C-alpha cells in the first residue's frame, strides 16, 4: 500500500498522514482522529470500496507502525465491567499469560478484594492491538492500579 492510498474515504485521509500521526505518538483511534480528522467510522461503510469502517485499517497501521514505541494501555469502564485496550508494543500471549496468572492466583498485582469482583476475563485481538474484557463490579481505578503493579507488563 502506498502512502498516498486512502484509508479514510469520508474525508480523504491517506496512509502517509495516518502513519505520520502514529509515529508522532497517536496510537489510539481517538488520537488518530484528533491528529488527522479521520472519521474512524462515520460514512466509511458507504464510501469505502471495501464497504467497511476505516477503523480496521487504522488499527492495523497502529500495530505495524507503533513498533518500538512503548505499550499503551487504555482502561475504560463498560456496562459489564472494564475493558483494557493494549496497543503498540504488546504481544497477545503476554496478556493471556497475565490473565492465566490472575485466574490461578499467581499474580500479586491486585488485592483479593478486587480479584473476587471479577467474574470473567476474555482476551481478544492480535499482537499490537489486544483487548482484555473484565466482567464484574470492578472499577477502572482498581484495574489501573493492578496494571501498574503487573510483573508481566512491567518486568
């Protein structure tokens, strides 16, 4: 794919513009939108020849071009718990290992009080763009504190 090829067809943002934003540190869809005005979802499904939102392509570019950058963690409260989005220098297997350690009681990053609040943990995505869904009555702040203490993420 050439740097002049369009990624966001709605407002005609090309690959080069998106890659430039990523290398300057925009490694989430919201940051890409902020830096480039790429719509990340509005009319792409109708204007894009592939009939899909540009978000998928932007996420792939983030995974490819944020290598060498640090891992970014975005923790967000959801209706059913908390979602953690890992982008940049992240391996899916490391997130799976972290979840396995937590599920078997081998982690020391969160308190027992927090652990019992988590009913389910699901990992999805691919290297460079991994999502971890935690279901239960857990707060965003509890999870952010646990991530800061994780020996898997912070060796």
